[in-house]
């Protein structure tokens, strides 16, 4: 297929340049101020629109195999495409978990059959994704996964993590760590251990259950030299530990999510759609995360898109399942509520959604000549309100229901496919 994007404002190293882009059989083959629109299978008129490299999310839950009542590869990747995402990394809390060649093959088959964008699986760190016990054969899995994670569970024992890091280092892969010390939450927790939890008698999750394991793992990175990425940073102490680790030259990166940047416990209502793990923390944590994004401590933004059924999310803060959807609203929300008020620049946002994850996870794709085409086109003057009824995801639980957004995805191009158009 030969495709021409005509008349757009194209993102180019921090600025926007009026340019046409030609894509031939899934590869960007030309970019220039004006390409004449003859001999194309499709010409997309993108005048007045902004053209970005396709977004990358290194942390999504697509729920298949095993939990197709929550989400499927088909619905999940359509939702990703609607959010402007062209590559996502799928977390391995599945059934079966991708902990062996055979189990990984099941997931790969579903991806091949049903994905409308690129999906890269994580392999698990431990067998059965238990956070303890026997380690997977990383050497066997590494060529087919984007990295290793036990997301949903922290790796409990220091020695287990040390060995995992040594194995990971040996195969030159990356560990994406869900940092949570369950021993600090013996009764289980539902929301941040702060004012809302105390006032409403809801069991709390202390920040230390996150920063404790990060501090432990920083020592292990120092010892092993493993490439290491912290998932969903939510606490101010975590930001400071990672800042210090980077200053010491350690091979560490991290992500945070749109909800941690735009909300805190002051926004909580006693509804399941406000419940995720880690939880919305204090205003001071939210501010520290924004400061971390601005000074480069936080490398990238990942949604932790975690769909559940309406029933699972309909039991209030105390009893609902952990996790909210986010892939369809991430860019519109961040653009409207961080970029437009001048808190971060559009270039910083694009960096956190494209360049940073691609570099860290060594992914190709983009909108430069020679790239495998990953291109997303947004209208930045299209006001609407977040309405879960519009979602392509099966999950509808979002804390941002009713929020105003000014950006709308118009096209998402992944390889030789137009994965989404509106
Ligand atoms: Zn997690």
C-alpha cells in the first residue's frame, strides 16, 4: 500500500514542521514540504492536524490469554490505536503466564491473529509469575520478549531478584519491576495510607511498600549492572531514590502514569474507578512526580491500562479490583491538563511517549525516512468530555470520567495498516 499524509504539522526534534509524509508498504519512504498527491492508494488530508511518531506504552494489560472477559487482544489493541499508540508492551499476569516457550507461544498466536498494532510481550521473572520461587529460563525467552516482569507482584526475596538481574544482564535484556513489599501491607490495602483512608476507615497502602523495594533493587543494580526499569512510580520518596541512583550512574529508568500526574488522594471518591495499585497518593507526591518528569528523573509515561469487568469495579474503594483503563485518554488528558496550562511542553510530552520508551526498550518505528511507519495524527482543537461509553476497551473504569479534553486522535498508522481513523 502506498500512503500519503498531506499538509500536516510534523513533529521534528521538538518542533513542528509543515511536511508531507509518504509511506510505502509500511516504511516511511519520503518526507518533504510538498509531495504531489498522485499514484497513492490513500491520501490522508491532515492539514490543520499534528503528526507525531506513534506513541509507545511499555505497560499495558491486554488480559489475553486467560481473562478475555476483561479485555482481549482485539479490543485492547483497538483501544490503543484510538489513543494514538502504535507499540505496546503487554504485562504477563495472564493465564497461562508467558513463563516458558510453550506458554509464550499461546500469547504470540493471539497477538498475531488479533492485534491491530504492535504488541510485544514481557516474559515473567519467576515461573507462574509468583514473585518468588524458581526463575524462568531468560536465555530461551529473551529473543521473543521486550523484557522481564512479574507485574502485579513484587519479587519478594532479595536473593531471587539478585539472581534474576544476573540472568537478565547475561542475556542483555531489561527488568521492568513492579515494586511492592507486601509484608508492609499485611492486611491488604486499597488506597494510599493517608487522610482519605483514615477518615473513611479504608485499609491503607504506605509509600514505603513501594520505595523500600526500589531502594533494595538500586543496591542490586549497583552490584549486577542489570538494565532496570521501575514501573508506575507513585511516591515522592521513590522519585528521590531514582534521582540519586541516576546521579550515581546506575542503569535505571522509570515510568509514571497519567493518573499520578493529574490526580491525588484529594480527588478520591468511594468508587472502584479511583482504585489502582499503586494508589493515588498525596498532593506532595503528585508534585514530586511532575518535578521528576521535568528534570528527567522520570523518563516516560506509561498508562498501566488495566481493564476489569463492570462487576469487578463496582464494589467501591475497599472491595473493587485494582486497576483502571487509560490508553484511550492518556494523550488527550496530558495535553489538555499538563501542556496547555504550561506545566510541561508538548515536546516533553511527546518525548515521554515516544523517544524515551523506544530508546530504553530498543524499539524501532517512527516517522523518519527509513523507519517502520509508526505515525499518529491528532487534532489539538477538538474539545470533548471523557465518556467511558465511547471506549473501544472492554474496561470502562476511569477516574477521569467527565474530564474535559481538547485533543482527539484522527489517524493511527502502524506499518502498512491504518489501525485507527476518525
Ligand atoms: Zn504493577
